[in-house]
């Protein structure tokens, strides 16, 4: 695999980052994951806008222009002959020299890494046909979940807990309400309404979420942005999640209780179709 590191393309074995890099020592880095279908990039502008926002919230300068980022994405797709998969992008605050909690001086070069991951048949994930099962787990993350940092230890622990319980994923719960999934935004369907938590510092502002809500509104579907509980999800007609790599994924069980019929419902199924159809029109 050919990867990108700080301005150069190289085989992955040659890509080396300092042991003093703040991304490694402090988790001081932000990232984006963008899907590639049929060699084309989905939601590029959305991901770049969020990257710029994450960086600016952490007082980091965005090291490249959108044109530069796009050129790198395209170059990696070409060099790796990527058909379906994802592109991972990470910007860390760079090499601080000796360990220090304080940010290094302005002008310290960031560490910029991009690489591809091939996932043949990404849009035809068989799980979308049967749905996935989730457990709930307390949300013990920090309170700036709107910034997409690489501090993913707790989400990793949540996924391990779900796996240990024989399920696919975990939903975070705080003050009695679901915040989001371990790596996705979550929704329930009640009657004709799609219910999902409103944007705040409590959740990541999903790029898939933003587009899906736009397409759903255009399709005259009713959307209510508010928190919901696990009991409400268990009593809902349908549930689903969204993320850049899974698009729209039906959720058919929450903490052991079947949601609706226990099978992917018509709304989630339709939204997945609409999302893929519309976002494929906007690839770059
Ligand atoms: N929420 C969390 C915690 C995430 O990690 C992610 C994606 O990684 C999402 C939501 C979904 O965001 P997006 O649709 O931009 O992938």
C-alpha cells in the first residue's frame, strides 16, 4: 500500500513518525474517514469542513487547502487502485520534542497522514439486510465530542463490550438519554417521525447525518431533533445509525429487546437507498 506522510507518497513500511509526536504521546490529533465507492470520494466537502473546524477548535492551523486534500485523496485512490473502501486522514500537532503538556510553539509542523483501506463491496454490506444488535453503555467520554479527535480508547472499549455480549455495537447513554453510537449517529422511527438527538458538544456532527436529514426533509419525511431514551428506542417502530463507512444501518435489537419486528424496517431501508443514491450523485 502507498501512503501519504507529510508531503510524500511512500510504501507503508517506510512511513515513520517520531515517538515524540503529540498524536502518539497525548492523543493530540484529529482525523476524518471518507468513503470511496467505485473509485470516487463521497461527502468530500463535508469531511473537509469538519476537519477545518476540528483543527480550529484545537487551535491548530489547517496545513493544506481543500484542493491539496482532494489531490492527495485522488492520488491515493489511483496509486492503490482503490475501488471500494475508505481514506483515513489524520493531522496531529506534531513533534513537540520533550514531553510537555503545553502546546509547542506556533509554526511547529503538524504530522499529516493519509492512507487507504480497501473494503470490496462496501455498499453491499450484508448486515444492512438483517440489521445489527446493540447494547447500551454509559457515555464516559469527554465533553467535546463534536471535535473528531483520535482519543478513541473509550469507543474501543465500548465495541469490545458489545462483542463480549455477542452484539455488534454499543450506544452511549448520558443522564438517561442516548447520545450516539460508539462510532455513529443514532435514530429511532416512531410513526411517521424520524427522531435523532440535536447537534451540540455532546455528539459528533456526522457528515452522513447532515446529508441524510437533508435528503429525508426533501422526501417530505418528518424529523424531530431531540434526545431519546433506551426504553423509547426499544418501543420504537425502527432504529438505525449513520456513519461515513456504514451509510445507513438498521438496528434491530437494543439491550436484548427487539425493535419493531426485529427486522430492518421500511423507513431505514428506504433511507439507505436514498442516501446511497443521492451521495453517489455528489462524488468527486
Ligand atoms: N459519532 C461518532 C462518535 C463517530 O465516531 C462517527 C464516525 O466516525 C459518527 C458519529 C458519524 O459521523 P460521520 O457520518 O461523519 O462518519
